[in-house]
């Protein structure tokens, strides 16, 4: 039974959680109703006991009755009835006290705590969702800004190409040479300067300025209207320095030195008109950038702020208009951070800055999403426990309530029995199941906000990227992440103790934050290093593969074929057979992209081998199929109908049961389609070497005739030599499965099978035919060797590893780890629709034999290895 953590998800997070917390708040009200019943029953019992206690005193007030008849038997009866009233009063008051002590007081405290738990969880999740939505909106704005900047960069680049194009291009007249006059620049920095009636060399000036700037006090001076100036010193401060360190004997001498510094561009007067130097504490001089350059001291720069200076008693001091203007001018920076920058450079810089902000915002959003999903799962699990505790608490309340009444009043046993019956009808697990079945909104299906690069969207991350785009970026048919994880698991299955542990890694409920930790390390669009996977437990690696499949934009078996799969499994069993259903599944799955088919084949090969090698029972197969069903096929939109459908589960079971038949036909159909496309779209290449073609063909024909022996029927007329022309394989890499799950063949096996297998099918996606289909007669080995030599290297034994192949297994002594056998159906490749070789009957006769060297090859154990070859674009 699914739990809260896998039942209340929606595309916007808030939808599913709103349904759940609505039901939880309803449970809070139900608690108050149960508490009201117990409280009012206690009050009623207390009031009833008080009224029963008033009966005795009321009868005593009547005089002249039974008090006068001391010995009558009727008085005893009266006294007995009167005492029963008093005893009944005590019993009912005891009931009221028991209800308050056992039910009302403890349950009221528990209800308050439960309400606080539900409300705090709801508030926490709402705040997280609000923050996530706010960040998502910021990402959309930054993305729009980034794309606009990129478009502006492209526009200005196009304008620059047209604007700076040489107008004389294409003109018959030659370019006019414009005369230029070159003037030598005088290096004024190397000339000595006269300061204070003395000549100073550049090195002396540098040392002097360096000492001045490090000694005198540099401050900021605020000038009305103009703003604040940095690196300023008063005239009196400069004169004091000159007298102490440069030997200025008089103030007039020091003023002459200061005036020379002003004239040479090292100082300037601020706040006044002119450039006169004077010994005044009210006149301030700013050290200009040339002084810092000479001294080699970095200049302290701060943005200049424009401010207004108004009299304190001015009527405009408190004016809002003046305040607004001052605020505007204060934010106006007068210092250009990027001087001498062209518009094109500025746009490129702004585009790069926008890209960085957008990328950082996407990463922050992805981190927030992961944290939000972790928090949601934690809260959902906690709320599931709280709801289950609430149902159990209500059951206990009813039990205590009925016990308080039954212990005090045996006469109400029938009522108590009914209440006991009512409390027994409360089934907490059943009520929880009812809530899930009627109010669940969807399974766990994370929606990844990927970084959408303007030029390429598959170079920054692995998770959440379209499978075809990820595979194309990896130059593989199956993404590197999947092949690396499957290879890692295959290598570490032997490290586990027992088949139960090997099977259990796919059913372990790994905490999401641990899975996200591994996801964050490998979510970089790079090959997954085995060292990273080895730092985590094997169930965590399996969990991150399931998370990768769940975060795909579309399920592995596309949601577009969900209705077709639904129709297949809605067909009554009496009108459908396994073979017919498998055939329809083949026609349905052939609509998928090759990367999806290759990935699905690799996964099914892995799981069917795991089931067979560990001798998994029906219960485990069912549990595994239920776990993988949402990873393989999901509807386009979750609703109350799709939640109850089991079509994804049944599809996975059929893929387990008919894996070889389904995928062999898929690969055969892909091969035929690819051959037809190549025949129509790509011309045959012209042979570059025809010198030995005729001799090679004659030798090949003789080898085939020698291998075939005596014929049972006449040979077909040999076609023209052009019919055997085979310059190159027409099969392209775009229809290959780069994942090779078949074992690596030895050189002897390649020699014995490569020539025939590759000649029959060179560009096919299908698995080569089983060894049983190749002749094992006495002369088969020699014939195949002669045939291979006669073809002069035409056959390519490497084509056996070009597709996704299963490891072969015979019935005699093959190790159980090689339990996935090669399909025994005949190979249908590209040549199935092309011209047949002249000695086709001899080739057919080679497929019948009674024993030989191929039997030894067949009995060899063949392991399964996941290798993904580079995809040629």
C-alpha cells in the first residue's frame, strides 16, 4: 500500500498538499466532535446522579407516610427502592468521574497537541513552497533578461559586420592610400622637473611623492553642490610637511613648492576658482591621479556622491522634492567602473553577467527544490504517523468510554455491547487506506527546473535533461549515467552476501536526502566516476538510477503511447493471447526513439538477468515490477483514474517475461527501416580498388562450393559480378545500439562466426543468430576459414558487438551467471531485402550440422558486459 510520501504530489506541490492538509484538518474537527460526545456524556451522567440523589430527601419531607408504619413489609420495599436510588446516584456519578479521568482530560490534551503538529507542518511547508515559487519567478525573469541580452549581442554583432565592412570591396578601383603624418610622442615623465627652485629627476620625484602620500593625512572633503572629493589635504598640512621633510625654510618657500606641485599636475584646488596654492587650513587640495601614478601608490577611489547643502532654517530643507532629488543624485555614481568600453563589449559583458546570475539562480532554485521535496517527504511521513496515531487514539477513546460505563452499570450491558461492537468496527489501517484511495493526487514525480542555456541545454547537468539530448551530448545511444550505474551494480553484485541481499537493493526505501547527495555529485553532465559511486551503499546507487528515470521530462516509454498500452491491457483475456499482445507491444514500442529503446533494453537485460541469476520468486518479481512501473511508463497527467490503473505494472511484467522476443523484433524492425532509409537516401560508394575483385569472387565461390558438399538441388544461376559488389557497408551508426551486453568474443569465436554473421548482417541492430544456427559439421571450421579468406576481409566480425546482445547459454554446464541467452530466431538484417549471394543454397546448408568445433564455442561461458561505444553523428 502506498504511503503519504508517494501519494500527495502535484505539479505545483501545493495542490496535493492542500488536499492532504484539508483531510488532516477535517481529522482535527473529528477529534473535537468525539471529545464533545465524551464531555457532554460526563455532564449528563453527573446531572443524572445528582437528580437521583435528590429522590431520598424529597421523600423524607413528606410526613405521615411510611414513617408511621415501622413494621409493615411495604416499608421494607420502599426502603429498598429508596436505597437503590441512592446507589444508582453513586454509580452515575462514578461514571461521570471515570469518563472525565479516562477520556476527556487526556484526550483533550492530545487533541491540542495534534492540532499544533498539523498546523506547524502546514505552515512550514507553505512557507517553503512560497519561497520556492518566488525563486522560480526570479529564475523566469533572469532567464528572460539573459535571453534578451544574448539577442542584443547578436544584433550588435550583425550591425558591426555591416557597419565596418570595407566599402571598396568588390570595386574595380584600388584602395586609396591616405597619407599619414607620424609625430613622435615626447615622454614627459622622463624629463626632470623644477620644484622649489631645484631640479628633481623622475626617480627623486617618485620617492618624494611616495613619502608625501604615505605621510600626510588624506581625507574626504565635502563641497556643496559638487559632492565629496577623496584624497584631499589642506594647504596648511602640505606646508607643514614641506617644512619638516623638504627643508622649506619659510612659508613663502613652502608655498612656491606647493604651487609647483599644482602647476605640474600633482595637486588641484577644490571648492574655489583657480589653482593658487596658499597656506590655509580652509583651502583643500586634491592629490591627482598623476601623483599616485608617479609614486606607484594605489589610489583610493570611492564613488562620488552628489549632495545638496541647504541652510538649516531654509524653507526648502524639509521639501519632499528636494529630498527626492538629493536621493536620486546620491545614487548617481560619477566613476565609470569600465572605462574605454565599446557598446559591443558592454553588451557582451552584460550578457555574461546575466548568464552568471541566471545560472546561479537556477542552481539556487534546484537546491531549494531538493530541500523542499525532502521537507515534504519528511512532513508527509510524519503526518502519516500522526494520522494513524489519531485513528488509534479515537479507537482507544471509544474503548475507554465504553469501559467506564460498563464497569459501573451492569444494567447497561446491552448498550455497552453495542458500543464495544462499534469500537471494534473501527479499523485504523482500513480508514487510512480509504483516505489514500479516495484522495491521493499522484505519485512522486519530481519536476526539475533545468538550466536552459541559450546555445546548448545538455552541457551543464545530467538529471532532468531529455534522454535523447543527454545521449547525443554523451555521443552514446544510452546516457553515460545509466551505463555507469548498471556496470557498477553488475560489478558489485558478487560483493553482497546471498541472493536475498542482491534482490533487495531495488526494493530498499532510501532516504531522499541521501539520494540527493549522490545526485548532486554526479549532476554535472560528465561521465560518472566509479570512485564516486563506491563511496555510497549499493541501494543508494540503485535509488539514484530510479530518481534519474523519474526526473526525465517524459517517461522512458513515452506517455504518448500510454493510451495505446491501456487499450492493449484492457482487451479481455479471452480475445487476446500472449503472442498477439507481444506483437502489439512490439508495434507500439517501435514508435519510441532509438535512445529510449536502447536504454529500455539495457535496463530490462539487467533486471531479467538479476531475476534469473538470483532465482527470484513471483512475489519479488511483482514487487520489482511495481517499483519500476512509474520509472518506465507514466501517464501524461495523473488523475483519479490513472492512479488505480496497473497498465505500467503489466507492461513491466511483459517486458520481464518476453524480453528477448520483444527486443529482438524491435532491433530487426529498426534494421529493416534503417536499410530502407539508406537505400533511398544514400548512394553507394564507388569502389577504389577493383584489381583483385574478380579473383577474390572466384575464390570465394570455390570455398562456398567446397563447404557445401553435395547439393540436393540444382544451384541457382549465378548473377552478374556486379551483384556481389560490396564496397562498403550501408549501415550507419545512427541505428546501432552502442550498449554491448553480449560477451566479448575470443579470436577463435570471431574466426568461426564472424565471417558468416557479419556478411549476413553488417549494419543491423539485431543480435547475431545463435551458434546453433551455424554448421557444426566436420568441414564447417575449414570451410568458414576458407570463406573468410576468400572474402578478402569483407566480413567484419566486430559487428557482433554493434548491438545490444544477450549472453548465450546452453543447457550443459554453462555457469548460471550467463543465464541470458542469445535469441535463436534467424537474423534479419539489411541484406534480407538486398541481392542474395550466388551460392545462397550453400550458405543455407552451412546452417545445418551435427557437431564440430562450434559446439565447443557454444559451451563456453559468455559473460555480460555493458560497454557503450561512441556514437557517430
